[in-house]
């Protein structure tokens, strides 16, 4: 498992894609990983944050599309992988965050 800022965006962009595909390849080779879990989150700065959307519904729809495009990239390179997609909701509540995770079909 690895995390980087803007990773879904960078997986979709040709000039940065190779790094992310290499990480998947290493995980498959060394750990026999079979599942690639892709996640996007609310108010992601790599995509310009909430300023780019009129509301959370539009934002969620955007990330559904982005995650599907990322799924296709992964499967083009690892056709035997099972790819799961998730959207992570983040809401500040006082001095903590309320986190929700929604699996996307």
C-alpha cells in the first residue's frame, strides 16, 4: 500500500503514470497482490478542490469518472488485477474530521 498526494491524477497523466504502475508491479511481484484499491477524496487540491464544483454532488460525479478512467489504466497494464474504487468524504467536526468511505461500483 502506498499513498502520494494527487496519485489518481498522476496515474492518469502520461508523464507521471509510470511511477504508479511500477508501484503496482512491485506490490504484485513481492507480495502477490491481487487487488488495486483506488481512492479519491473530497476537496482534493490536485484537482483544484471544491472551488471547481458547484456542489458535492457534482464533485462526487467527477470523481466517479476519474476513478473509472484510473481503473481502465490499471487494467490495461494489469488485466488480471481486481480494481476497487473508493471515494473518501471528509467533513470537519470541531477539532476532528468525520471520514466516510464509499465504495464505487
